C-alpha cells in the first residue's frame, strides 16, 4: 500500500472547538506575548493585542503606523532595528529583533519582536505578523552575568591581599609594552623590589602583621607610579615590580630612590634578626632600562633585572643596584 496518509480524527475535533474566530482572538489576547499585524503596503497596524497597554502604557488605539513603533524605541536601538527589520521584510525573510521599547512614562522595557512575513500567491509581501515578548527579566540576568564575568576577570588580574596587579596582569602588560617600546624606540624600565629579611619579620611580628606590612608597601608603591601606563604588581611573596614605559635610566633611578624613601617614611618597626638600620623595614631594589631590538625577549630582561636585585641583596640589602647597559 502506497498511501501512507492516515485519517486524523483529532484535527476535525479541534476545528470544531476553535471554529469561531473569536476563540482565536480570545486565545491571542490572553497570552503574555503581544500579537500584532502590519499591512505592508500602507505600513499601518492592522491589529495589535490589547496587552500592549499593560506592558508599555500606550493604549491599543495609539498604535497606528510603523512610525509609532519606531518612535517608541530607544534612540540607540532605533536605526539598527528599524533598518534590519525593513530589509528583512523587504527580502521576505522571517526574523526577530531585540530592542528597548519606551513606556508611556518614559522608562524602557526590553522586547523581543518575532516577525513572520506573509506573502501573497505572487510572492509579494502582503503583511507582517508577529509577537512581542517582554524579555526584561532575561536581559537583566544577562547583564548580571556580564557584570559577574567582568568582576571575575578583574579578580583574576588582581592580587587578593594587596589589591594591586598580580603576576598575570604584569606579564600581559609587559608583553604589550615590550612590543610598544620596540616599535617606538622609547626606553622601558623595570624596578624590582624585595623586602629585606621578611622571613624574620614574620617570625618576630606574626603573619598577620606581615600581611599588613605587604599591604602598606603596596599602597605606597601604587601612589608613586602614577602615569597611566605604569604598572605596580606583586611579583611574588614579598617582591614587587614596577613596569615603567617611556622611562629612561634617570627616571627609573629616581623612581627607585622614591620607593626607598617612601618605605623608610612608613617607619614600620622590624624587630627580627638582621633588620636594617634603626630597626625599620627596608627593601632591596634592582633597576633596569631596555630599548628592545627586534630579537630581544622581555623575559630575559626581567631575569637580568632580577639578577641585579640579587646583587643588591648580596651587597648588604637596603640598596639600589642598576643594570649595566650593554
Ligand atoms: N605575611 C606574609 N608573608 C609572606 C607572604 N608571602 C611570602 N611571605 C613570606 O616572605 C618570606 C620571604 O622569605 P625569604 O625569601 O627567605 O626572604 P627574606 O626573609 O625577605 O630575606 P631576603 O629577601 O634575603 O632579605 C617567607 O617567610 C614567606 O613566608 C604573604 O603573603 N604574607
């Protein structure tokens, strides 16, 4: 048997029940989605569900033409949405668009308009029919998700204890500035700073005081490196790094000296063994300036400045060592 069409008793049953157009109308007007129809030739609303008034405040009868629809759209969305919907409709393509519709009292509601293009038998567009959905709640959830995402991104770039940039952020910014220095030929400097005898500080004052000391030092360093592209990062436990774009040897040396002075001004007592002069917290610093050529690697430069810091430590601490130019 070739004819696989089966009789469907259910269809007749449904037609009987909904035979009256009024039933369809009642159904359409009881949904949360708002139905509408626009006559394409005149660009006038042939119909819009009365629910529109509850949602936006504009009475059903005030929706006369597509101009009313466009005028009640957020100005930032208007050109994009109207342009898109007109071009899709002209091409006879079903489509949907999200936009902010203005309420009668001047607020905005996020709407998703889902549009079906009805064509005549000759293929010409006859009308548009669609539903408007209130998607404010969904948009609010999306925006909240975006905010959380940004916050997470921020957290993943920040040192949890001190609030300054972390190593990851430093690495990204260094890569960026290294490329910039290579292009521009401008110098780029680093200051690496390591607190002296910090193990003994913790031993003498406790870990909580140690944390507080790190926070205070991070605070003064951040206050010193103020130019827009400067980066102050926590490089390791008690090690900080300053990335100073467009700073030559003199500028970097002055910055390092300012760091030493600012830490001395904090006058944080250090009761541990081997503490610096006067029994206050001090630091050792390595400073370097690079003018990167085409083959120079940022990583090697950081390692070289770290070596200079090591020399400052082995030279007695509480001092600044500068990288030799070569
Ligand atoms: N309180 C506190 N201590 C930390 C933190 N991170 C690292 N440290 C401590 O910093 C100390 C670093 O010790 P070392 O690397 O031996 O260096 P140092 O004692 O500062 O000695 P020098 O650098 O040679 O002067 C260790 O005792 C770590 O426990 C932190 O977040 N909080």
